C-alpha cells in the first residue's frame, strides 16, 4: 500500500463480541449506506497512514477487499474505546 497517498475514511461499524471478547465487524456505514462485510483476516497492526495502535481487519465489501482499522483511543480520552476507519489510496 502506498502510504504517501493513503488517507483515512472514518466509518460507523456494527460489530458483535463473542464469549471470548473477540470483536467481529458485521457491517459498516459508508457514505450513508449500511454495507455488510465479510472478514477475511485479522491482525494487530498500525495503519500505514499513521502510527496509531489498533487492529487491522481485511474485509470484503461488495466484492472489493479493503483494510478496516480499529484505532484504539489513548489515555487522553478515557471514555472512548476507539474508532474505525478504512484506509484508501488516491
């Protein structure tokens, strides 16, 4: 991924948690549309567009593979867990 031209699109994500605490995204809202997602892979990772701590989910949306990141909030915002974004190039 070309990190010099990457940007973040922050999205609303609907997710479920299993009994072990694993967070599984099931849909995102992008440009006002709710889109179901299929998770292909998961790994702890930082975004190529920055140094944020978090998780990277490789997802499929409408037949297109994207990277969905969960950016963990730092101690500066104790009432926030984090936020979601899709990293896009161009």
